C-alpha cells in the first residue's frame, strides 16, 4: 500500500488539501488488481499548510466492472476487461464525499461496475477508517508531541532495517526457477553481501509480460519480498517499509513481474504473488512450497456478486510439518461463514473437509489441502483463478511435492465436467461445484523420522 501512497504524493502533491481523500487502484501506480481500491488521506499540521502524515485503507470491492461479475475474470487480456481503473481520483474535498464523481468513474469503463451504490458504501467506510486514523494520530500528538511521533515513526523503520541486516548474516544466497501452470517462469537470483549487510534480489530472466492475466505488478513483488523477510526476522516488530531498506530488488520492465499498460493483472495479484513467495523461500532453502494458490472462486449475476479464496496446505520446514487447511502467505483473507453465505446467496455448502494425504511426504510432511462442495440453487456465471493444477508444490531437501489441485462440476443430470485452473463457466440450478486445493511440499527425505499430520 505504501507504493499507492507514494504514487498519490508524486502525482498530486501540490494539489493535496486538508479534508481530502483520494482513490487509487492502478496496478501501474502502486496497485495490485482493480478490485483492491486504496483510499489515501493527507493529514496536515495545525497550520493547515504543512503535510505531516497520510492515513490509507485498502479494501477488496465485490465488483468494479469488467467482463465478469466480481471483477475476477479468468480470460482477461486487457486491463479494461477487469474493471474501472484510476491512477488517482479525488473522492472527498473539504470533508464532503464527491458521490457524483465516483459514480461517473464507476460507469465510465467499457464494462462498468454492476453495483455502484455498494462501492459508494464501501468507499465511505474506507474514508471513515482514514478519519479514525487521523483522529488517533492527533490524539497521540496531544499526548507526546508531534516531534516524538515522527521520531518513533523513523525508529520503527530504523529498527526493522537493523533487524534485516542482522538476519542477512545468517542466510545464504541462491537461485531458483519456478514454472507456472501456463508455461511462464519466475527466475530469481539472491546475492547476499554480508560485509555491506545488503542483499540483491534479481528477477532478471523471468518471463516477459504475458498475454493472459498472471502478470504481477511491481508492488506485488515488493509486498512478497517484504513479507518473506519479515517472516524470517525472529523478533516482534511491526510490518513496515524499513524491512526493504537493505534489499535491492531488480525487476525488468515489461516482464511478468513488472508489466506495462494495458497488461491484464488480476491473477498476478492473487496467484503469481504466492509463487514469488515460494521462489524466495526456495532460493533460501528454508521452506517447501505452500499450496501456491488462493483458489479464487467467484460467481454472480445481475444481483449477486460473491468471491472467496479457499485454504490449502502449507510447506514444511526444518523441524516442523506444514499446516493443513489454512490460508497462507499472500492470501491474507478468510472464508465467509457458511451460514452467512447461504443466507445471502442461492447456494448450499454440502461439504468442506480435509483432503487427506495431499501434503507431500518427507521427514516433515507438508500440510493437506481441502475439498469444498457447493450446490447451486440458481443459475450463476462463475470464474476460477487457480494455479498449481499442473505444477505441483515443490518439496525441499529431499521432501516430496504436494498434490496438485483439481476442480469439476457435477451437473444436475449426473454428468461430470472437469475444469482447468483458469476457467469461466456457467453453473445451473442443481449443479454441484467441487474444488480440491493443493497440499504443501514436504521437507527432508522420507525415512525413519518421517512425520505425520
């Protein structure tokens, strides 16, 4: 999200005023994919002229337009296929929500948003969150003074930087090549300079920008790197950009991991991101692959739009087995409760269980995925975005790979239709959608000390 705040500051710095809020979701200006809308609010000192802080909130909106309900199309080829895009839109001035301007934006795409009033309600909630953040910052200033607040903001980042520098002395560089299901590839070379206490993370050699939607914006790569190094720090520090200071990230322009307009990116945010994390852990040799997918399932019609990500297995490491049936790494979400889903949508959750044996074997076994079975009571257009259907989650140090995922439709007339991981399809009343998520990779060769879950 820091990339989005910087993008607003660079482009509109001389236009920012007290009481403003700005919307941004461009994947080429700090965004991830279009449903993830960031609202950025500048905070000024009491003189109303000195810009002192920002508050920001990012929310995944149920729909921002595009060729499919839920704005998660499996077959998008152009960013316009995925919904409404903005590199910066003023949505609050002098404390007033600019609803007419927001509606114009939501209706301006060739495939406009399907439920603008819901977007307006969600944006209002984000503005309220930013306002609360401002109130708390001013309360903190009243208690300790602005100079102390700014000093400790600097300290938080300095402390994170120092923690990463200490960590680098215990890590070893390496290279990793990770193929994706569509044939594209993430290439990574990690060099650590212990004397300078710096690391260079070079993605040169990764596939060029793709015609499909697995392209991952640079902000996604920055987030993945930040996440991985934060998990390796053995200290309770807040997540912050200081982690990135000792890290030099090399991203070739126009590549899978740094696409240019008008590249489609919806699966880059949710799927390629997982594989960037796995490639980093693989290069370091510390952790086997997780399920490597968010298993993004969305469905809708003119009235309903629903989106979920589904849990799976995590990778094992030295001294511990992987976890089963959890959201891992870049997923950062949780499933809707069955009662809530069934109350609001014409579906029934018939079964949700562990997929026993799907974790990779090893001295420490990978975690198991799950099987989820949803019955549809009304016709719906559906989309699935899911990797690790062809390429299995890798093991480390002799551990075995986890099982790949699978999905199919059991039609009301008894016919079964197998589906690829990236698919658009129609579910009719009475149809059953079945999703099996991947397991995690194992760690260490199978032997006498093999662990079981």
